[in-house]
């Protein structure tokens, strides 16, 4: 099946565009054992970038391990997912990972689950608990395997911000940092979907992971790189996308990768003739706003009056100076202390983002949707 556009999931090579400098930097980091922290807003393509780079590293002595810890709710949830990923992805056969498990992690009671399809992947559950293994045993597992085989392991952990939600999180972070910083044959690429929480983990001097690795900040993909991709995908569907409408697609969503793909898809669906018209694009944009109504309603329905007033100010192109008396009075924001609380709450809800240019909406489509509502 040929998909004209891809959104909501990591994209494959066919749909991966741009980011040449980021590809080179991350590839170099993974090959040379440099810890890397990827920071970017939700759905900007972090996972796609990591996957793309990993697929194009062909050094036989470098093994890339992928794991997603979104479902982990405590320390030992993490250890089970961590150890299972390492054992499974450093082994070519079930018998091999069993051998690793017996050699490096004794006292295991593993369970194996097979897919209904004969050639599909299997999953393993190790049954690691505080009674069977210490945190240090699990955290050291990749170093032991890497050293034994003469490999370098690059462990890529998605949704790493979940660590900050664990009970006794600070102690857990200290244990991880203490073990990982001494490993010579293992490096880590850590990234997640909540920019604010990732920033807290890695940018605050009081946190254990401060200065743990090289920070990489993803920027948007330039419109000039989107245009030939968008026009090419339309051409495959027998349609013509004028350059000016390709630019409007990018501008409307501020080059937000997932939204560019989604709005382009909606525009393609609305194009009934051979060539996309202004009305086709306008209808597609309305459809995109409508499709997100339920999500945005849930996201905003519990906002306080002060928080909504703050968002009204941003919609009126106020991006800094919120504590000035005229702005506070115009938008009824309360005291300067209250404004700090408003910002903190909206950042936590991932509604706003603070940059060196001021305060902006984290989600460009939410911004357009609120213009219709406020």
C-alpha cells in the first residue's frame, strides 16, 4: 500500500526529508559513543530522525538498541523493558538471548510471547523485581554484553521524560547517572514527546542528568525542502499542487512536520480536479480544525479565566512584557506573581512554549482553533 502522506507515526525513508545536518551530527554521536539528548516539541520528528539514522549506520561493531518507555510507571517497569530490549536486540535467535540471560542475569523467570504470524517478532517478559536483581545489575547489563562481544551499544530511549514521573524519581536518576557515566562501551540517545519535562531533566543544574550528553535541538524543516516533497507526492496521485499552495500549507502550520503531512493529505483529499485550488486548500484547513475539535476542547475546557485571558493576549500578538501594567489591565491577568503561575500551568499543559523571542503557542493548529472560539 502506497501512503501519500504519513502523520501520527514515525515516518519511513520514503517520507523522511531534510535534516541533513542533524543526521550527520546524530550519526557521528552514535558511532563515536557520545551521549545525546534530543529536545524538540511533540511530533517534530524526533523518533523518525533516530530511526532514520539508525537504519543507515552499517558499522558491524555498532549495535543500535531501541526502546519506548511510555508504558513504564515505576523503576522496575523500566528495568524490565530495558533488559528485555537489550537481550532481544543483541540476539539473533531466541536460544541466544536465553544464553545471555542465563550468563548475565541469573534468577530470571522469563516468559516468551509469539505473534500469530510465524515470521513475526516475539516479545519477552523477564520478571525482574527488587527481590531478584539490584538496579545496578540491570543498568550494567549493556556494558557487560558490549564488552564481551567487542561491540559499542547505542541505546535509544523514547519517552524518557517518564523517568521524571516515577516514585522517588530523583534517587532513580542518580542511580542511572552513576552507573551510565562510567560505561565505556555504551552510549545513550534520550528523547521524549514532552519538551518541558525533558528540559527539566537535562537543563537544570540540580538534576542528576545535567550535562549528561550533547544537547541537540531540532528546528522546523524549511519550506524550501517541503515544496518538492509535497509536489512530488501529489504528482504520484495524479494531481498538481501549485507552489504557492505548497507554501501556504507550510505557513499555515508553521512547518510543524506532522501537521504539514496531515494538512497536505487533507488538501489532497479535497482536490477533486487535476490541480489544487485555493478553495480546496481552504476546505482542507477547515477540516483539519474540525478534526481536532474534540481534542482541543478537552485540552482547554478546564482552563481558568486568567489562563484564557493570557491566551487571548498571545492571539493579539503579545509575546512578552506580560507583567507591564497596561498589558495586565488590558487582559485582566492579575498580579505579576499570578502571571508566573499562569505561564507555569500552560507550559505544563503543553499549550505554550517559551523561546528567546517570547511566548508562543506550542501547537499552531490549536492557535487557529482558539481564534475561532475566543
